C-alpha cells in the first residue's frame, strides 16, 4: 500500500489466503538441473544452481501483488536474493539499460524492465512464500517478484536474466498490448491498439465483431443490440451504457472490459458444450444482466458490486432467468464481496417467496 493507505485505482482486495494463479501453470518439462544465469552485457556472465543461489545472502520482503485483472493481495511475504546482488556479481557493462527475465517454460515466457527501475524497485529473485517453498504453479522453484508493478512483470520459473542495451518486449507486452511500464498507481494496464476507424464503424453498423481483434474498442452508449461478438478479442473494450441486449459473447476475451450501465439482457456469454467467455477483471456495475447466460465464464477480479460508494454505478441487475453456474461463481472466490453479492442476489431471486 502507499503512504495514504489507499488501494491503486480500480483494484479490489483478494481474500486473505487466496492467491489465484494466472498464466502458464508449469515450467517446461526437463531433466536438467535448475540453473539461473546472468548473461548479455555483463563483465562476468554467471550461472548458479539452486543450491548456490540459496547460499547467497537472503532477504525477506512483504510485497503487495497487483494483478492486472483487478485484484490485489497485500503484504505477501517472499524470501529470496535481491537482483542487485546477482548483478553486482555479474557487473553490467557500460550501456546496459534493460533487463529481460526469461522463463524455463514452453513458450520461453519473458518480461523486461529498465535496469534502473528493476533495481530501484528492489526486484527479488524469490524461492519462498510465507515461509514455504514456492508452489510450482506460482513459479517455484524460483521466480522474480517486482514490487509496485502489475504482476505480469513478475516472472515465474526464472532461468535466465539478460542484460541488454535496448528493450526487448515481453510476452504480454509485445503484440498482446499490456503496458510496458505497468505501474498500478498510474493504472498502466494496456496500451491502446491501432484500430482503423472506418473498419470499426463498418463492423459496428453490421453488428458483427466475430473473431476480430478489437481490443480497447470504444463503443460507449452505442446501440449494438444483437451484436455477434463470438470469439472476438475485446479486452479493455469500452461498452459503458451500450445496448448489447441479445448479443453473443461466446468464446470472447472480455478481460477488463467496461460494461458499466450496459444493457446485456438475454446476452449469451456461454453455450452448452462450447467454450464460454473470459471476463476476468470486467466491470459489470450497473449492467442489466437479466436473462443473460454467464455459465462457465471466468470472472476472476470481475465486479458486479461497486468497489466504492463513490463509483457512479450501483450493482448489476439479475433476474431469475440470469444463468450463472457454480463454476462461474467460484472464479469470484478470491473476492468474497463480489461472490457474496452474486450468491445473495441469486438466492433471493430463486427463493419462492420472492416470486
Ligand atoms: N513464466 C511465466 N511467468 C508469468 C506468467 C506466465 O504466463 N508465464 N504470467 C504472468 C502474469 S500475467 C501474472 S498475473 C503472474 C501470475 O502469477 P501467479 O500465477 O503466481 O499468481 O505471473 C506472471 N509471470
Ligand atoms: Mo496477469
């Protein structure tokens, strides 16, 4: 938390003890012993086995985890070695300006930071969480922890630290469009993609977004009733107050989409047997979800109930034809206020006395 005891904008607390995992689930399968190396623009490239790493001076830090999908976890205790220590041993050369962390994972997942920031933020090469070895799903045996950045800057299964003269965008930052600075206090979640205005206008007129990449699209207050957005990439899309009744979002990526005050009555986010949508971090406050079908939708960090009384929108509307199954509700478990709001409304609606 910062000095004023505030949470970063549009973030909500995860329940104590809850730590959802995000992204890849496991490292690349390999029989080779785990090593961590420092390479690139350094005087002395180094490699450490896990035992050698563990033998270096360790520190313990309480770190706030800020997930880009709108949940945070305060004061998570990590133990490890400071990046600064490893770099002092490898000695960056003149001209070293960026650092890229590369994972031992199927897609060689990576993320980067300006060297100066990585050091100033006291990046940790961590192997323990709350006194226990890191779980594999959370990046064990060794991951980086970058305080004060969205958590996608904290790499799981660290294998290689590359010191570079020029930046090399990481997996989420390159193409997928996550913000390369990622400061949660500035809400640097995504960069705006380059959508061609004429094309967007045409798609809106035809109400057909299916299969398109329309991240960050601006559709506030639009009449888009009956929209076909099947399998569309609509992360961070703006649908505030739009009419989206009877629309189809099956298979769409709606993470961090803005649905405040939108009409979503009879919209489908799911279909029997077919992939449902990803709505992690989406904002449904004030949205009309009567008769909407949200079965199996991933809702980590999504909000249905306003995070603060200052928010201009009240809670989302449901009726007894709204379909949210247990699988979808359970994805809200990390944010108990949201979960209990949804459960509460649904049980009221399905209570015979309210009919
Ligand atoms: N190797 C690797 N590291 C990764 C990712 C990934 O997919 N692969 N995802 C990132 C993202 S987006 C987040 S939010 C955090 C999630 O860490 P957790 O699963 O321990 O919560 O890891 C980051 N580091
Ligand atoms: Mo993330």
